[in-house]
C-alpha cells in the first residue's frame, strides 16, 4: 500500500516541487515562520488553560496583563499577509531573474492598491488599513497580486523599457531609475483593476474573493453532512494558506453557538442534552493541535522521521500544538500547497467527525455539555471537562487513529527531504573553498 502511494505521490511532489510559483510561495512563507513561532509562545502564555490562571498573575502584573501579552502575537499574526507578500515577491523575482527587492516592493504596493482603506467605527467609516485584510484572510489575494505584479515588472524589464543611467552613477541610483518605468506600469495596471472592481457590486477585489469563497457555505445547516462539508471547506482554504477557521466560522458559529446554549440549559435543568453537534463538538472533537488535527501528524513525525528539517520543526512545534497552535508547522513545514500532506490533512478531521458523531449518537460518549472553555485547552483535558472520562478516552483514540492516517504520508515526505538534504550535501562537497587551499607544500 505504501509503495503504491509512493509511486503516485512522489513523482507528483517532485514535479510540483520544481514549480517556480510554489517555490516562491514556500520560500515566501518562511520569512514569517520564526516570527509566528515567537508570537505563538506569547499567545500560549496569555491563554494557558489552567483555572484562575489569568487571575493569579493579575495580582502581580495587573488586570490588563493579558493585553500586553497579546501585543507580540498581534504584531506577528495580524500582519502575516504583509510578510508573506514581501517574501513571495522577493523569491518570485529571483525565479524570474529580476531585482528581488524591487519585485517584493511592487508586489506589496500592488496588493495595497486593491485593498479597501475603510474601517467601520460604529456608524462611521474611517480611513485606515484593515487588520483583517493584512492578516491571514488577505493572503490569497496577496499571492495573486504578487505573482501578477512581478510578472508585469519582469516583462517590462526584459523588454528593455528601462531608464539607463550613464557610467559612473552609483549602482543604487541606477537600480532605482531602472525600476521606475516597470513599477509605473505595475501601478497603472492595478489602478485600473481597482477601478473595475469599484464598478461591481463587490466594490473591491478583497470582498469579491471573500464573498465568492463563502458562497458554497451559505446553505450549510447543523447536520452531520453540513459539519463535514464545513470542515472540508475549512481545511481546503487552509491548504491554500487562507485562514479557513475565520471564513467558515463566520457562518457556522451563529448556528453552532445556540445549539451549545440549548445543551447548557438542558444540563442546568437536569434534562437530556438535545444536540450532538454544537460549538464544542466542532472545536474539541474534530481537530487536535489545530487545523488538520496536526498533533497526530507531529507525533507521527517524531516517531518515524529521520530528516533533520522535519525533526527540528516537530520539536519546536509540538508544545504549541498541544494547546491548539499550529501555524509554525502549517507555514513552516509547510502544509500549505504541500501535495503529500493534502490527503491526510483533509481526511483526518472528517474521520474524527464521523467517529465522534456516531460514538455520541450511540450513547458510548455523552453529548458535549455546552460549557465554554478556552480553545487552548489540550486534548484529553478538554474532552474530560466537556463529556467526562469517556470523552477524554474518545479524544485519545482519535488522536492515535490520526497518527496512523498521517504516518505513510509523513514517511514519503521524510524520504523526499532526506533526498534533498543529500543532494545539497553533495553540491556543497563539489564547491571549491579557499579554506581548503594550503601552501605548506610549496
């Protein structure tokens, strides 16, 4: 079975791995990886799932101490799309053999040209940069803008439509004037695109993409099929680097939250809980360690992987994943646009949903009580607090099943990374270094 999957996925992965667009996306996201890891730890400290945690530290640092801890997280996660656009533009410019810094800048400016600078403040609209669009929600538009902008910049440059300075002019000045016409063409194109979108009912490209992606989700309800479809879309968005939780959650939360409240009222009245599907079911029994149930993947990586890249990343990402924070592995491995991991990433949460649903409907596990808990509550503990020891046991079983789902795909990825490391090592050995020269025998 493993050999058959390897024959199917490995050639596909090798072909995709050489694609200049995907290389740019992969390398571009790496720019934000160390910052996201640091921001994750601040988020973890502020939301540590221990009763009275915030109250205990408030007596030493004040009632508002979590707001200070949230600032480093906001400074990384809330602007991650900006970092991604700069990184992708820089890397893609290298693929197209044009000035990398200029490519990164024109990609960023083109993206901002399409962004609506309006923020709702009560009944008023004020001018500003919306944090929602410069965070993960704006990455998809950012990728498209950056590729198109750098393509236009490279095309104009290679046509020779540049201002050439005479000899003796400093290189930085020469580069600045050489980028003038290509950058102007890029801005003109995106200015016209922005005008065209303003004439549509969507008013801007960002709202158009956001609403277009949400359309398939408008008819979803509170059934098992609806939750499976919602989870599928959520992880499909994540696979393309879009925060699927924020998109799908905006539709599902108004449905799931009242179901949780119904269960809570029934619990208080001593009545049977009416709803198997509610917000706690969706949050606590579908994914462990964040989107894709990546805690199972990290355990599989620790158990079977030998490549240094995966081992180092799994060690760094494991502790945040225990508390539901998995952006370091989503964008650092990466999972985004990784064809090898796509199947288990999409499949594991759906398997968790189906098993959890029928375990609860059959009476093996109680329904979720509706009691609200921090989303950072670790697996097993969250199951125990919402459904008792049977829920904790179910989570543990699902976590183990997820490990076995991920394991063959993780093995394939590990083999690919080992091969890349060996090729890189061979290339380094072939390089000539002045450090190897000796004049002792002369």
